[in-house]
C-alpha cells in the first residue's frame, strides 16, 4: 500500500469542537485520534484512508502509532452492518465477530477475545461510510448504534467516515466527537501520487518514466480541480497511460473518465459481465447520461440523490425503460431489497401516470405493457418478481387515492393472457380501505376486474357488507 498511497492533509472542520485551524499530517492525525469523524468529498480517499489506518496499525503494532497506544484495528463497513442488522438484529460486537469468521476463515477463536480488547482499550474501531446509508432515518439509527457503542467501550478510539453532504442530518455528538475534513491534494501531493502511480503501473526506465510524469502534470494543469481529487487523478493517469494525452477541455476529460469506468475498467481486469448485463449495456450508459444531466442541471440535487429517487427517475425517462428495469431484475433478484425497490419504482411509475400517459418514445404505458415486461424475465426469477409486484400493488390499494386504487386493481386483474397474479383476498386489504374500495368498485370496474374479484373472498365480503 505504501508504494502508491499518498495521504491528503487533515483539516479541522466547522463541526469540530477542537480549537485551532492548522492542517495536520497523517502522523499528527494519528497522535490525536480518539473520537473522530472524518468527512470528505466522493473520491477524496475516506475509505482508502480507513484501509491505510488498519494496514499501518497491523504492520507496525510495536510502534504505538495511535496516541502512543498498541491497538488492534477493526474495520466496520456500515452499509454491510446495516444490511446484516436488517436481516437479523445484531450488535456491532456480534457483527465484528461474524466478519472475523467469514473474512479470515477462522472457525474457532475465543468468543470473548474481541470484547476483551474493547473493554481494555486495546482496539480501535473504524466505521466506514456513514453516508452510504442513503435513507436518513436508517443513517440516524446506525449513528445511534455507534454512539451507544462508544458509550459502552469508553476507552476505545473510534473513527467514523462520511461524505460531508448529508452529514448534518445525522451528526455524531459534537461534544464527544471531533470532526475533520480530508483536504484536497496540493501540488506536491499531486506530483508524489503521479510519480508513484506511474512507477507501480508501468515497466519503463526511470528517465522515460520521469518524462511521462512531467508531461502528464503539464497537460493536466488545465483541470486543476480534478487533479486535487485522488480518484479523478488516478483516472486521468489511467487515461494518459492508454491514450498518451489529456484532453484540453473539461467536458472531454469527463467523457474520457466516464468511458474508462464504463467501457474499459472491468475489461482490463478481465472481469466478464453476466449475459443479462451485456444485453442492456447500451441502455445503461444512456440512462446514466440522462441521470447525470438531470443532477447537473438541478442545483438542489448536486449534494446527493437517494437510491429510490434515482431508480424512479431512470424508469420515468421513457416507456422502454420499464423493460430495462425488469431486465435488471434478471441478475439482481438474489437481493430482495433491490428487487423490491426496482419493482416498486416500475409500478409506481405506471400508477402515477395512470397507465395512460404517453412516454417520451410515444408508447403508451398500459397494464399490458407492464405485464409484458414482467413476463419476459427469466423463468427462474419471474415468480419472485410477481410476488414483489403483488405486494407493491396491494400497498398501492391501501395507501393511495381512489383513482390509483382502481388502477392498481386493474393491473392485478389484467388477463395476460392468463392472470399473472394470484387472486387477492379481502383480508389483504386494510380494514379502513375495504368499505371505500367496495363503493369504488360499484362505479369503476371492468369485466376482467369483476371476474377477478367475484371469484374469491371479496365477493363474499361484499355480500356481507
């Protein structure tokens, strides 16, 4: 790691209770780290620094790098912790123990070993990626877990990383946690990183490599803000190695970086895409372009957009993205959470637009089109998608206005060419909605919907009401 890593400086942040405004080096930061939040921009190096801290403490244990203490590092990826907790409630300590077993293939070790280190202040815990919990309430819950953990193990140094955008919605206790920001690369750090990058990735003589580094630094001066960001600097180095030049204007640089990520990154590492992804690859690129333009042209979105909103916007783009969304399900079905989100966004789109509005490509989005797309999914996945769709449609009936209730019921009852959805029972409808739904059905009902309903429990309840 030391062959390539260049650490930015650390800046006391305005959230911080620590006095002073001088930048700190990595050594100085290590010396004062106790209860600390580290904020930074996307690609600024937060996660990389978390790994660097773990690496230094593990390989230089005897040097007492962290405030002159010998400590064992434990890295907790917060999105993974939140996901595991959602599936089966667990504590942070239990999550750490589970990860030790899974990541290091240790099937038997003292069950209280980690807790012993924590209770005696012989560990440091790094919580990486608080910002990756895009739902604010989820982020606040995990924040509360971290603070409870800090209270329980009062002598344990703790570091939490997050993007600065959105942090104020779920900040750590300012009286107990000092807050710092990762600074941008300065000119010396840009040069150091570039020299290390070309030394590690190219097999050239020192003289030839030095000329290449000098040429790269001169050509990339046209985009100094990209130079200062570690991720973008690395991408530009990669572009320069492949193309032999850096584009002169900013849009071309962005295009090259995007092309590197979309078209070449995985191919160069010989990562084979699953066939369903290959089938929709062209749509993915244009969808991302559409989303990027939407975010770029709306100042309020540039701080970050939650996952559900991105999915909904992508599907909203045009009617054939219903097909795109459903085909996505072919390879992400193993994740029930993501399956439900894309299915929900797809159906919400149909319901919101009344299944009648023309889309951008002049196609009508009808119940039949939605069901066409659902039925074209892989045979092994279709039941999972249909099950999720049914739950979403029932939720639409329970929680929407009258018009949307009827539309949701129309989709459930659509004869395509046979019914895709099992008939719902009246018990699946909220009690508060049952009477109003029956009244609606007297006024708005199609033949197919009538047959769908009358064959089952709804008709029985209707006669009793």
